[in-house]
C-alpha cells in the first residue's frame, strides 16, 4: 500500500434539536440557577449516517436509553434480494453537560483538562472491564455551554474524547464488505447479530467458518485463550460513517480497548458494518498498531462552521415560537430572585391564583399589571363603565383608541382584558361587564348579585377596587361567606388604605374587614354630589403606590404557612405580614393598624353571613330597599340608642343623684358590656 497508510477517522458532528435548548433554559432557570454543576445527559447517533451525534429534550431523561432500546434494531426483509436489513438504528451515547454562568468563564475554561477528565472515564471503564461488558461506554461525549436567558443565545462546544497518543496504520486498502463475503455470508452475519443482546450489538466479534459467519460478544472474544489459532476473526462495529474510505469516530476507542486487553492479536481485521445502507458502503479493514506513547493525550473537540477549533453560537429568538418566548421571559425576573435573594420563595402558588378584580379603573389597571409581573396568569375584570377620554392618562391599560366619543368608549372590563393579553398573550384574561348591586340603590338586581356570587366562587382572590364605599359591601359579604381572600384598596386625595379581610378557621378570631370600623350602613354616595365629590380625586402617584402594596400584600399572604387565616405579624420569606396599611403621601409615611372582626359588622358579622346564606333573595331585597335594614339586623340601631343615652348622661351637670341617675348608670354598664 503506497503513500500515507495511517488510519484516519470521520469525526462526529453535532446536531442539536431546538427542544434541547428549551429544556436547558428551564433547568438553568428553575433548578441549577447559580450552580455550575455537571449534568449527565444522553445522546444518540443514527447508523448509518454522516457520523452525527444528536441531542434533544429527551437527552435529559434518565430512561432515555431504555426507551430507545424498545425500537432498536428492528428488522425488515428485502424481498428483492432476500437480504435482512435494519431500519436506521439508534445507538446511544453517554454525555456530560457543563453549563457555565457566563460566556467568559466558558471561554477561559481549560479545554485540555476538560477533554482529559472525560477521556479518563473511558479509560477507567476499559481498565475495569465495564466497557467489555457494555461497549456503548466507549462512545462518550462532553458538552460545554453558556445559556443567555435574556436573549435566547446559546454558546456551545462538543467534545468526543479519544486518545491521540495511540495511532494505527492500514495494512491494505479498505475493501467493500460484499467483495470479501458472499451474500449468503452477509445474511448469516445479520441473523447472528440479531441474536446478540442490545448492549452488545454496537461492538462485537465475527468468526468466519467454512461457509458461514457467526457473531460473538466482545467479552467472549477477549476471553478466548488462543485467538491466533482461530482463523478468520474480525472485530465488527456499527459504523455511523458513510464515507467510502474512512471509518467513523467510535473505532478509535474500540482499538484503544483492544490494545489494552489483547496485546497478542495484532494485526486485526475490522468490519465497519453499515446496515440499513447499501452494503457496498460497509468496509473491511486490516489494521496494525503504528505508535504507542506512554503518556495519554486526549483529543476530540469539534470544529466550528469555519473549520476551526472553537465553540459555536446559536440564537433561537427568531426560530422559537414568540408566544413561548414571551411566556418564558415573563417570569425571568421572578426566577432570578430565587437564585440568590429568596431561594424559598414559592412562585407556583402565586402563578396558580385566579384573581378577580372588581373595578377596571385606575386601581384595577395598576393591580393587574403588578399581578402579571408577579407571575399570575388568570385575571378577570368586572366593571360596568366605559373608557372616557380622561381615563388613559391615569389608567395604564387604556389608550386613546379605546375612547370613542360617538359610541361612548369601549367597555372598561373588556378593554382591560384585551390590553392585558396584548402585553402577555398567554395570560387567561377576561372582562365581565356587570353592575355590582349596592345597598340603598333601588336599581340593584338579584340577578346581578347571583352573577357576582358565581364569579367570586370561581376565583381564589378578590380585589375590591371600586370607587364607592357601598359597591364594596356585597363582595365583602360574599367573600366572608365563601371564605375567599379579599383585599381592599381605597384612595383619598393624598392618603390610601390597603387591607386584607380576615378569614376564619375553627374557633380562631379572624381579622376585620373593610366595614368593621364603621358604625353605619353604606348608602348612596353618588346622590346629590358635585363632580369632584363623585370622582376619586387623588394625587396621581397615590393609586400606583396603593396598587403595588395591594399586590405585595397578596404575595406575602401566599408565602405565609396559614395563608389568609394568618392573624399574627409573623414574618414570611418576604418580610412582615400586616393586616392593613394606611399611607400618607403628604408626610411620606404609613402605619400598620390591625383590628379583629366586629361582632356587629354590617358585612362580615355572623348574623349577616347567616341571613345571606339562608335566604339570599329576601335578605338582599331588604338591603337594596333600605340600608337601615342592616343597622337593625346587626344591632347597630340599639348601639346608637345606647350611645345617645351615654351622651345625655355626660351632659348632666347636676350634683344630686336621683332615680333617673341610677337608670343612666345602668345604661353605662350595659354599654360597657357591648
């Protein structure tokens, strides 16, 4: 054989399915975070192919190899030439993923040490005999990466470890398989190969008898005492290369194993079996050892597209589904918080919340934006107003296009829901146009009350964001009866109130609701009032501050072990958990008062809950007709009378006591009991 007779190989090239990057993105964000840990992965190569190793999302599965085994080496008959052939076979390979935290760390890493580390794992399996039992261990790979979670850009470099300190030479020119063996012998080879176990099908031995070829495992071959006495022995492997002159990369480590385990068999004959392809492409080689260095030198890094040794880069932002990118990126800031700042933060419970926003005005728009920023993916707006030209400058989900002077503007609830979906298309956002029934408003209907009840029952959290006191009453009652978490946000000119309504658990004392500090039933606050008294006139920044605090309060409640039942100020992973927050922008201060529920509250007291639960229609009808009904029902009327008596007593400046004075003293004692 003239010229250069050194044995050369077709190196592996990498193919990465986009699903692999999606999975890596998820694992880095949710599990690995700041940890640059080694992760074992799976890859596979097709036989025959252009010597490509493939990874996809299933590469991270522990059961990857066994799942492929179910479909490996399926045979079909070629009736035209009576020859068995295999469908493309999936040959597994074990790999190791190292994902760096920055591009510079990947660039500065010692590539020689990395490829040597995983090359030594192959050598260890050879020396221990594991690779003889399972030859697939000879095909290992390493993948170093950097994932830019903001831009969906990935830098990566594959390595396929092999010894360069051990070289071989060809004794003869490679011959096609069908020029060395007859068709009948090739059929014998395939039938015999099919009888081997799956782990021994990738590398095995072939013995040539008088007329037939028979396969044996690599372990059986190495165990033969006197191999030189057996004529016609071949080492055979399923070759992923389709090159007519050179074998594929796996042969390098197969020959390394044979040098280590069988010093007395050289030179050897090798069959590069390419089943599933024309058998003319399968090769038979005669190989001898050329040079053997005492020091192991490992090579195998893949060349990039410029045919240079270096990493590759891919940006999937334009190739991936934009909706999927938007949904993944929306939670990026939250998950980065878990990496270092708040590792115990429970994001799943926040994301699972179904939030009902009663009011789609200034507060409703701001609360919705903050909920989405915290990862909430289910928001329902309830409002019966239309978008006016004065709204967009204060209400962040509306624009000038939502204001139609002729038609009166779009319905607020529906416009807000559409705007939220325009911000994040994957969110479940709906708008319900509904007038909330109110005490003292004769136009209130039982039908609307039933719709409101159903909406509250379908959601986990209710935000009370309406612009009148009386519109908050019925939602408060329903939330109290259904034990739903309710959060109220109310605004003044330069003040605000944010509070969570208490939820009861057994005999525990619950916190008060929005109405617990009132001693009068809500009336019609819109009647006989000027425009500035009907609208909520506030400093522009007040609504944003209050809305943000309302959402932050919800998130803190969800992080508490008792959730909405919590009454203490026990800290969560996010800090303290107040009952209410009263802020004063004029002083840039706030206080955190906490009160228990009032036994005569016109919204959450036991008598109101009972009346609503037992006869909803009659109860609401009485309330809608007259707010005095609530005062009589809860005993506030009697409380007023007792208070009047106390005031009369305080104004009595006579020194002498008589029978009337004793009656007044009894009234004071009764009030003390109340």
